[in-house]
C-alpha cells in the first residue's frame, strides 16, 4: 500500500522519477508561514464549530507552531517525499502529536489549501511591493523638487523637440509608478476573498463557518463559489500583469539612464556603487545596473505568458497544471522588488550635470513650437504659423544661425507679417516659464504637481 497521506486506494508507491516530477516542495516550501497560518485559522474554526474539541484544537495549534519554529531554525529539511508544503507540514504534525493531527484536514482539501496559501503569499508580496513603490515615489518627488526649474531638452523620436524642466521629467515617471500603485491596490482589493473551506470543488457537509476563517486570515469575506475558488488564478495573473507593466516603466527610464550616461550626452553621473568596470579597458565605467534593469522585464513578461499558457487549456475546478502557477509568481515578485529598490537607490545617487545639459539647449530649434504659438496669439492661424516657423527653421539651417539671428529683411522674405519685434521673447527660459497649462512643464506647474502628489502620498 502506498504510504502517502492520500494513498489509501493505491497499491504501489510512485515511481521515483514520477515522485520528483510531481513534487512542488522544492519551491512551495517558501510558503510555510502562509500554510501554517491557514491551518491555524482552519483548526480554530473547527474548534469553534464543535467539529473538533477545544483540547484537540489546542494540541494541533501548538504542534503547528512548533513546526513553524523548527522550519525557521533549519531543523526541518524538506525533500521530494514530502511532495508539497501542505503534506510536508501535515505529515510532521501527525508524527509529533499522533492521531489528533489527522483531524486537521477535516473539511478542507489541498485544492483550497494551496489557494489560500498562495493568496496569502501574493497579498503579502503586494503589500511589500507597494512599500517599495512608495519609496521610489518619495525619491522621485525629492528629485523633482531639487530640479523643478532646471531646463533640459525634451525629446520625441529621439530628436530635440521642446524645452522642458527636469522636474517635469521626474513627475512624468511619478505618474507611471502611481498607476502601478493604484493597479496593485485594485488587484489587492479584488483578490482579498478567502477560498479556504471550498474543499475539493463543492464545499462540505460539515457545519463549517467560512466567514470566520476569512476573518481570522484578514480577508474581506469568503469567496462565493467553491468551484471557482479552487480554479481561479486570476489574482496571480493580475499580479504578474501589474509586475510586467511596472517593470516596463522601470525599463523605459533605465533606457534613458543608459543614453543619458553616454559620453555623447553626459547628462548624468551615476554613483560608482551602481556601476561596473571593464576587464580589459581601465577607463570604463559602465551603467550595468541600468542595463540590467532594462533587461529584467523579459523574465517577468515570461512569467506572465507562462501562467497564461498554463491556464488557457484548463477546465473549471482544480487541475494539476496549477502547480505551475507558483514559480512564476515567486520569480516575478523577487525580480520586481529588487528592481524597484535598486532603481530607487540609483536614482537617489545620480547627479544631473546641468553644465553639460546646458550645452545642448541651442540645438534642434527647441523654441520653434513656442514661436508658432506666439504667432497664433497674434491672430495668425496656427497652420499658417506652423508653416512660417518651418520656413524660419530652413532659413536658419541655410545661414547656420539661430532664430534670434535672422534679420528683419530675412523674416519679411519668409512672411511680411513677421519682424524681430513680433517675435517677442523667444528665449528658452521664457518659453518654459510660459507653459503653464494644467500638466505643463513650467516650474510653477511642476511645483503644483509635486504638492498634489505629496498629498496623495500622505493619503496612502
């Protein structure tokens, strides 16, 4: 007869290669705290419902806490014979306290047990990642204040486009990570329902109280349908989707760090502690952390696609395929947390070289749009103004000069409505200061954005 806790109807042990292939203990043992927390809540409810005695409940809880301590201290080492964390804990409980330990699994299944473990784990990871994101946002706000009025070229298509403030750049990324935070909070709200007590797929005939186990584990309420409860992995998919989007945001900014750090740009000086050198070129200081941050999203995207692929071919209720849900979540959580923390620290320790940035401000006719808008304010239709400024750009290129250098004669040749006097103040600082539309780049508007987002951060 097979010796497993589920082996009553089997006459043979599992083949060794099958045992190894089937086991998840190698990775799901990281959920031992969640597994024991779920078991304690479950057995507490069983005791309160008189399904087991108060004394039996007490013995089981004490046994579970002893096992928790032994796992934490390294006294318990799991192996493939344990199969998974659920069997690993329960089998040791029975070994320690005897037959009373066999009552722990009353009115539950590994199907709902692995669900509650994973939900508790994902919920914990969400809370930790929210803390990481909030730290990153605090660094961004600090930098945005520091550089609120410092002017930098803005790019579209990797070409000089318009003058903007560096604080404005920081606040653009603040909004990306703010969406990451709200997306995670939404996912947390949607997943915060307890599957424990759903059993295999159809509930139980025993007089359980699922609202009580939900309460004990800090869930909002029990899940509504037992079949859906054991088959649902939407919460893991939402977590992986949120992770993928957030890692994309980190990668986009890391990409800018890479080219801001080039000799051609020299916009930033990244602290030595976030760079590496070359094994052959003594002069090199490579932005390796930024490059790694740019590369890490690939594995998180893979985690999401892996689980989507697992889920797409499964029927309702529980399937063994679902064992493949956990490693993707673990990997994404570990990668995401580390990436946020490293990027935040790198950002905090990066100096923006305004002297070098200033040398780039006379390239690319950054104030062209401002001149067109200035003409529009004088009554020239914008499309005509756009054309006029385009011809001004061409004249500057032909004469190797800037807008300010064009003579009245040259301007009248372009359009008889334009003179140096009608151009007004087209200096870069004046153009930036004038962009006070809501959400714009003017220092006054950037400071409004900072103040608003500080209030939002305080409200979290």
